[in-house]
C-alpha cells in the first residue's frame, strides 16, 4: 500500500473536467494551497467546488475563478470575493448557497454513510423551497441530503505515510469532515512523517479515509483580516 | 441622545450572565466582548470551530491557523478548545450555546429576521446565520433602528429574504431596547435622552408602549 505522492501536480493529475471537488478550509484558513495551484496548472475546467468560501480575488479558490475553471460553487458565504459576485451576477457561475451548519453537516453525513437528515436551519426561508418539511416535538425541520464529492482535497498540519492526519488550531473547520467524505481524498501536509511518529491518541482523521498524501511546500498561509490587540 | 455602536454593545453586554456560552456575530456584536462585566465569566464560541475565543493577539503572537468566524486573527483562552465546523454547528443545534447576538437588515414584530441577501444587489450568502437563529436559545439583534435612507428596520413584515422565522427575542438599537412578544415589539428601555415619540416614529412594526419607559443604564 502506497499513499504517498510526490507533489500536488501528481496527486491531482487524474482530476478531470467536470469533477465535483470538496476543498477544505474556512476563508483562507487551512486551505489546500498546493493543490489549488496544481488545479490551475492542470487547467481542468467545468469544476463543481464545494467549499465554505470562495477565497479572495487573488488567492485560494479565487485563483480558479480568475481562470474560469469553476462552473458551480456550493458555499455558505462568498462575501470576500468581488470576482465571484461579478461572475455570479453575469451568469457565468452557478452557485448554491447553503447555510454553514447545513453544509458542514451534509458533508459529515456523507462521511458517516447517512443519506439525509433533518435540520431547523432555513425553515420558513427561500432555501426551504422544494424541501421536505417535517415537525418533530413541535419544531419544524427541513430534510437535507448528504453532500458527496469525487475528490476531497484538504490540508493538514501533520500526516503520516499511513494517511493519519493531525490538524492545528482552527484549521479543522470543514477539512476533517471533507477528508472523511471524499470518494478519493487527497491530503497535503506541512509535515509528512513515518507511521509511528503520530501518537494514535492524537489522530484527528484516521488513515482509512486518506487515499493520497504528500509533503506540501511553500505555504503562504495568507491572513484575511490581520487584527491585533489595540 | 442616540447611542453609538459602542453604546449598543455596552447595553447588550448587560444581558450576559455568568456561565453563558455566547456566539457573537460580525460587526457591532463583536464589540460586546469588550464590555463583559468584571464579576462574571462567559465563554465565546466561534462557529468555525473555537470555544473560548480570546481577544485579538499581540503582533508577535499572530497565528494564521487561528482565526474567528469573521476571518480575524484571534487568540484562545486557557480552557479553550478546537473542533471542526460540523461539531460546532452540532453544539449550536443541540442548544449548548446560550445566547447569539447578531446584526440584521430587518426584524419583524413577529421575530422574523432578514440579514443575508438583497435580491439583485448583494449575494454574499448566509454563512452560519440561518443555523444560529434556528437553534440558539436566546437571540438578540444589534442594529440601527433605521436604514441609511431613514426607513425603519423594525417592520410589520420583513421585505427582504428571511434568515429565520419567529426567532428573535430582543432588539437593541441606538434608540431603544425592545422585546418581541406575541403582540409585537414591546418597548422596554429608551436610550438616554431619546423620546418615546421618536421611537414610535421610527418603528414601523406593531409597538407596545408602556406608560413608563425607563432610560437604559449603559455604564
């Protein structure tokens, strides 16, 4: 069994036009920088990208918007990207806006093998249109379905060659659930180590979920809003 | 005189009680964290996956891996914890978060809230707002009483696409504190020096005005 790939170019080489891809991260926090750059290089098009946000104009998924490689985005908040808004209003880009908790849970459900579930988020709003509504104990809920993807691409802080991943601080965000939900999951890591170097007690995502792993490089880790103590 | 945004945040801070787990939205709600009464402990949740969110870091302690739901660099307090967003919203849905404070474009006298979309003009998305308003035990809206055109944001019915229905419990504006009741907005307090008449004039939704309306205590 070998899960180790040389780099992002190699790990993403078989992603074809029209693929459905989940990309971990929240804003620019914990995004798979190497793989996004590789997707730009491979110039795969007509992508459906599932990601909480769409990056900013010149970083993160914004890079794939610049090159018009994305056909459809499934996100909860895209307010940081002016290019996104422009492509959406002009009809070049399709978008499904999904409440953040629903997005996270729909991905988690895919990871758990559960096809659908009920949540109160969005009841009585336009996102409820066409969805089954059901009452439980006097409260109204919408039926939401699991969200699957051909590929899940995540970035972890540390990973071993068996695919076990460890995340740092707030970078777990959507990444741990996506990592478990992808039909094929690609993990880029800041530190790739040998099996045994990660304590099993510390593992956030078990190796079974990870199909490809590689040592990432040149992380910029751009900060969107640099706020400091006044 | 009408309050500024800091005044609104100070008034909302008085709603906090010892032991509460609180989620603060972007904008005025974020400022509430600056005015927590000294004698109580509250824990802030950030829905991307932090419990025990602390203040902004010193320059030297900035960490790109640690941001809040507003994408700002933050810190974590002793006793804090990290988790993923699916768990974070599980916490919210399951009622573990005691209070949510968020901004709004419109609130109806039935407690409906609209804050995520202006058709044809603004498509930013709802983020976590729909999940939060559908599940938090107590929801306080922090907003200005009127929009930049001077039109009331406290309405009989929201005109913008809804974020949630019948969920807002209280509204704090630069002019007043209002509770949502089955009979409409109940005027609880007015900002220092603001007249009841001004609040009536700027509230389009159904407003219940008691005989005596005390001034807010801010400091």
